[in-house]
């Protein structure tokens, strides 16, 4: 197999832990066989249909991508009517998964030579080459993995192992990047100067669960009563703006899956009635703000709400409560920059040297909570031009940057629950 | 060797001692209990009602964490402690007294230091009283001319919360710096 036939694989229905294990699992499959990419660029989708929303995911994906081969995993796969779907039985072994990939490859239209169609997208899915120490780490772990190993076991067995000479901060950053796909997806950077590429960086929040929740909350405030949101299987969420709490009747993984695809009429809203009380009583609550934040990140997947301007300065009205909300990658640095004012989204990507999806996802989540705005007055635009970061890198670094980098390395470890310095 | 410090300030009971302990890699030195009248007669560098902790960095250097005395009668210590500091973490107890008044007081007391460095606000005990909200704190900061400042709910016992506050304040000072 050669690089010309690398399959672009997207996935659905996995939580961050499973995703991490899955990526390790893929490292044992010939790395030229497939690479993880975003949903729109994928040749093949891998979907775990045992989750709460498995059927919905399968149908939703087929609706959006009728000609795309799918690989579905299940404990007990049922016979499938869909000729473009390949089933694998869990726990998924390397041989079975490789065979499924090959089968899916044969289902691709003859005119679609996998990665040859868009090599840039595949290359960008791995934004930074792994340092040698990290690559060696991955390889050594992969060597330990027996051929038939459940994905969950892969994670537990290998967590925390690393070569003695590996830079812990590099490993932590790599871990953060891997985990980040749970919230910001894996959309590759696009040429922001190419208007044709702009379709890929925008989404319409109102077409997603994010929009349904916003409408439901507005309605609940109007009628001064809690509301519920139902999916195809019944009540998924109960929202009570008076208490500021949401009650979630779906697993986080299932909710994420629901939030990632356009709802297309599959979600409805209604008042909470007295008969709902026993159900709500059995659910754990969480702040509405945290739900809105997560759902916005999931819907965005590294894209911007339609209508957002790339060159208007962003004003951060208020920092998100990042000790109680999910911290997307580079959120602190982005917020730090925006708190100074005068930086547009394009400038932010440039100044911080981070993937566009990090900036766009963070903006989308802040926008959902009303924490950011774009300033388009002539004075603000002029000020933004003055503060625009130079492209020649001649600006001298502040005197304490080296110290800050070391402190931040330490803090990254604390944030990820590990000791950065070993 | 340079003596880099992060300062924790705020009213009594806001969680400064706990926060310094949570972030420190060494057993913290606590002198709050020794802050009696007799102690005040001893020379400042050995007396003092302060908390001390340290973060050990990978290169062997140390970031010193100082918790200032909360009582305004020790305010003479604040200027001494902030000398050479790189950032301020201000903790405010949301469940006691008038938190926004406390915020105004400490912003005023440390305004010179904040203008030279940066501040992040940690709101403690928000689980016991939900108001004022974080947006109310930001409104006070706007009124006082400090602009958009990190304001987070924190549990001072949680190392992760305290470290996020520190990360935020450093990101305000130099967003380009990266681990």
C-alpha cells in the first residue's frame, strides 16, 4: 500500500478516552492505510453503533453522505441491508479492522482515489510531526499490543508509559492535542484568503442542537417554565433557566453525537409537565452554561458561526469560567490575547501560531455564551491594523517569556492531571 | 538567582493559605497563626503573617508563592511582598460580607502592582452563595478601569483550579508564551 491510497477516516460515537485508545490502535494498523480526518473530508466513516445514539448516527451519516462506505462496530452486529456498510465485531482486532478497511476501500467509487483527491487535507490532519521521542514512545507501546485487544484495554494497559528520555512537556502537549479532538474536531487549516475555502469554516448554529437549546431556553424564559428537548428516543434534556440547571438524560458521548450533526427535524421541544418529575428526579444536573458551552464546541468542530468576520477585532467581554467549563486547547492564550483587544480571528491564528480550529472553536463557544463580540467601528478597525502582528517575527520576546514557558509547562501538567516535570 | 514571585491576596477566609498549599510542591510555610502582637515587633523578613510555598520547575528553578496577610492592619506587608512579583492572584469569598466591596478594596490596594503586572480573580465559596455572579465582578473591574480580567470560580483546595488561575494571569501578561 502506498501514500496514494491512504484512506481518510472519520469517526463518530467515541468519547475522548476511547478516541485516544483508538488512535493508539490505529498506530498498529499500517499508518499509510488510513488517517483520521474531519467528517467532510473523509472517504470512510467509522461508527460505534452500540452507543445510545448509534442508530441515529448511522442514519444521520448515511443521510448526509449517501455514497460513503461506513465501518460500524457492535458487540453483536446485525445483518445489514446497506451494501456500503461493513460490520466488525467488538472487541475489534487488528486483522478484522484491517480487513474492514480494505473492504471499505473497495467500495469507494473508482474515481475517488482516497487521499490523492485532497492530499493537503490529510497532511494537515497531523499538524505537527511527532518528535522522535514521542514517535518512539508510540511505537514501543504499539509493539506491546496483542493482535486481538479491545480498545478499552489498550488505553488502560499503556497509559502513563513513556521512555525515560522523553520530554514530559512535549508528551503532555501531544496528549492535549489528542484529547482536543473531542472538543474541536480535526478540521485542517484552510487558506483564509481563498473565498472558496470559506464554506468549510462556517456553520449555522441554528441548524444544530446548539440552536435548538438556544430556542428552548428563550421559550422557557418567556413562559417561565422548564422545557424539555426530545430526540428520536424520547427526552434527552430538561432545561430550567430559573435554577440555571440542565438535566441530561443521555450520556455525554451520545449528547456529543447528537450535537455534532444537523438536527434536520429529529429534535423537538416541549414544556416540562408534572409527569416528567420522576424522570428528572433521577438525573444529575449540571449548569446550563456548561451544557451550552459543550454543545457549541461540538457543533462548531473548529468552525465559526455563519456571519462571523475574519478581520474584525474580537472583544472579550468576560472570560469564560474555565475552571468549571471544558478548557479547549490554547483557550487561555487566546483569551489572554483577546482580553487586550484589537485582534481579529485571522490575527489570532497568526499571532499565536495555533491551528485555526482552536481559535474558531473557542470563539464559537464564547459566542454561544455571549462572552465575545466583534467590533467593526472605523476606530476599532484602525486600531486593529496598528496592533496586527508582524509576519517577519522581528518583535522582541518579552524578557520573562522563557520563565513563563517553563511555568506553563508545569501548569499544563497540573491541568492534565499529571506532573509535567515527572 | 532571580527571585520570581506570584502573590496571593484577598480578605481573611478567602482561601489564600489553602490555595498556596494546593499549588506548592513543598510543604507550605504558614505563619498566620503566629500573627500576634508580639510577632509584629520582630523584623519583617522573619515575622510576618504570610504563607509561603514554591513551585519547582523542570529546569530546577523555583517560583515562590506568597500569600499576603488578609487583615488590613498588615497592609504594610503588601508592598514589601509584591516587590519583584510577576502576577497577582486575588481571591474573594463570595459567601461572606460584600464581595464586590472587597474586590474594590483590594483592587485599590494593589492597583500599582496590577498596572505593572496583571491580576486574575478567584471567586471562592460560590457554591455557597451564587451572587454576585462572575459578570458582576467583571462589571466592577470595567468600572475600575482594569478591562477584561480572568475571573473564575475556584475551590482553593483544588490544585487544578489554582493552577488554571495562574495560567490565566500569565496568559494575560504574555499570550504568545507557550509551554
